[in-house]
């Protein structure tokens, strides 16, 4: 009788009619219909159910520990105008926290011992560790702490954070890519590649400015695995 997309709510109202002679009152029932948009109600219900049942909404944050022996950091710069120079750092420790569906909760914290720095030759290695640059005796670690991780989609991320070199802390932005499942050796592994460029003079490493470029490119390859407690709780 009524279209199936409408919900009919029938309310019975009792009307009392008084006749002219005031001697008789008769009551009867008149149906009054209030129509409600069933289609919109159904859509809203399904949408609410879909949100509450979404696996992304209930996904558990995962903590990964940096695999120290499989994580590498490369520094590169130009010297003497057009000579390409490079150094590497290892011994990286730290953790990566990922909260699926809530990238504002993601965190990346790493510590890099300056003592592991190695350049293309012993003389350059000594210079970089000396007071001319990193001053490894006084400042043993380089520390990075993220302040915001933005998921750009397609495995691409923009990572905002604070980089501490020596006794100086500066904001930096890293462009990062997370490797797909096909590049992982196990389902509990995470592989992240990131890059940024910093000004060495901003971190009080401004010696030999005439000979060495101020821009230092940093390429990071992090491999991490689920923390033991996370691994035990995963299905």
C-alpha cells in the first residue's frame, strides 16, 4: 500500500465531538500518519555499523625495534667544488611505532653512535670525528625524534621531527618510503627508506666552509622487526 522506502507511523488520535443538544458525546478514532524517511535511516545505520566494524578502527598499534645490524645511514656532500664524498654510520638503535588508521600516533625514535662513523679513508674519518665536525669525544650520539608522521598513501610518508647533533637540535623533514610486502623477509619485518638534506653550519659544523659544501644529504635505510611482546600477541 505504501512505498517500501517509507516507514509509516500511524498514531491514533481520539477526537471528541459534542453535539448541539449537549446531551451526547461521541468518540471516534482518526488515524494520523507521520512519514519517516526509511532510506536515510537505513543508510545512516549501515554507515555507523561499517565504521564500528572497520578493522582499521580497531587495529592495534604495533611497535617495531630497529634491527641494528641491518640498518644503515649514509652521509654525502661535495668538497672542493665537485668532488663527491661519503661517510656511513651504523649501530643504530630505536623503535618505530605504527598505529594503522591513525598516523598522528606514529612515532620514530633512533639513536646513532658517532663512534661508528666511517668515511672513504682514515684521514677523512678522523677529521669528521674530530672537533672540526661531529666532536665524537664530547657528543657521542646523534638523536632523531619524530614529532609527526603523515601518511601520503601508496607507501609514501612525510616525517617531521627533531634532529640533535652535538648540543644543537633542529627541526627536519624526511621524505620516506615504506617497502611493500614483497621486499620483506618475514611478515613481522618493516623496511623504511628516508632521505633529507641538512645544513651542517646549522649544527655548529661550519669549519672549512670554503672547501666543503654546507649541504649534507642523509639517506636512511631502516630495517625493524616486531618487538617481542608485540610478536607474541600477534595472531
